[in-house]
C-alpha cells in the first residue's frame, strides 16, 4: 500500500508539471488518504502540501490556506525541520499572492533559516527569490535586486538553471524600477544565454522584461518594445496566468502611443486584477488591495485629470461583464441562466425592463421566453 501511495503521489507531481491541475489534485488527495490510513504522518504532510500548491495555482486560496496550515501543524508535531521549511516556503509564497507582505517576509525568513540549518540550499535559494519579490512589491528595488542576485548565485552553484533564470529576471525588474538601464540589459543578456527550461509563464516574463527595457530606456526602440510586450501578453494568456496578464497590460498602458490605447490596456489590466482579487478570502482583501490596487493606481498616475472619470466608467463596465461571465459559468439551470442574463443586462445598462427572445420551431419562429424588471421580478403576460 505504501508503494501504491507513493506512485500515486508521483503521478500527481507529473500531472502538475504538465499543467493538468484537476487530475493532479485528485492524485494528491488519493495519496493523502492512503498515507492517512497507513498513519504515515510525514508522507501525509507532504501530500497535503502538494495539494496546497495545486490549489494555489488554481486560485483556490481558501483550500490552499487550509492545506498549508494542516501541513504546518503536522510538521511541527513531527518536529521535522526540513519539511517545516518547505511548508513555510509555500505558505510565504501564498501570502505574496494574497498581499500579506509582512507575513510573507516572516515565513520566508523562517524557511530560509530552517533550510540553512539542514543544508537544504535549494529551499534557501527559493526563499531568497520570493523575498526579492516581496521587496519589489514594497517598492524596495535595491533590496530586491540584492536578494535576487544572491538567489541567482546560489541557483547557479546548484546547477539549477531554471531557478537562476527566474532570479535574473527578477533582478532585471528591480533594475528597471530604479531606471538602471545598463544593469537591466546585463541581466537580460544573462537570461537570453540561460539554458533553463522555459515554460510559457517564464517565456512571458522574459518577453515582458525585454519589452519594458526596449520601450522605456531613453535610447530604446518603443515600437519594438511594444511588439515584445504583445508577445508577452499572448504567452501570458496561453499560460492562463492572470497575474502576468495584469502586469503586461499595465506595461502596454505605460508605453501606449495614444490615449485610446492607454485606456484600453488600463481597462484590461483592471479586469485581470479583478480575476486575481475575486478568489481572495475576505480577511485578506484589505491587504491585497493595499498592495495590488495601489500598484495599479501608481501605473495609471500619468493619466490626465479629465480622463480619470471616463477610465473608471469603462473599467466598471468591463468588471461588470466579467462578473456576468463568472456567474453564468457557475449556473447550470437553463431558467436561472436566462434570469441572470436579463437581470445583469438591466443592471449594466440602467434599463427599467428587459426580455429574452428565443428562436423556436414551427409557426412561432420567435417567442418571448422571459421578461424581468429592475426589481428582478418576472413579468407575466396579462
């Protein structure tokens, strides 16, 4: 039974690498249950941690928090410092996504210390990488660069080229934030020479950094830079990473050629940010808004005063359409779907009433299927 549980857990890891997150979660849950039956608490804690990483990738933050906290409790009960550092690392990364940067920094510091004590240098390197991300989000670009460089050096020593690639990209972002164009170019060249495996997400990050550098530096080529940013956007959309979509639309708005284009990308950035914010648990909403909404406001600070109100109205329409789409995908009853369509259309357009006409067979090719009013009441024929 032990062998079967380990095989199932390994299959979950392979599925996760392939991007089949639903099947990976099912495999991890099955292995977790088997380890529980065998009373193998250590293996159970690792399967629980794996479940948490998948839930985090699927933006199921409540589930991810529950899994990470369960893993944390199991590791503390067992007194296994190395496994504890793994859980602290994952929970710290989750806190970055939720916007709780202070807790993230605390957990990542603990993870690095525990890992260093047990000689787990790969965990140390990842803890430094995530700590650099925290510093960059806190507008501490100098510290972010130092931590990213330390992480890249350690990944290089370990022969982990993909980790080094990520760290170099983060160092380049920190240089861009400080307008250190030559240093950003140097890190960019290191990224280009890297033999690290490039997932779609990493490819998008690389194109994003290269595009911003080309478009923003004083002697740069704005047009070529924007083409790279469009490539980054396509890679981000293909990878399904809303965070990268948000960052790329912000960069395209930052380098837009005219007001119309800037407004479009600002609106799309708001939609991507709403996708990230919706699954955030209520206790973390304030922290998330403080970090990510303020970052978006800074990016849009160059807008002219008379554009602001129009931008907000357009963003509200886009956010409204996104919410409608999300509600419709969750509802499976045909009658309720029609009610939602009419109610949200009335709400979005400010109408008093609305109705749906469906095509049918026979003599009555068209028929009014449903009519509703502003109070979300169904109107009956008299």
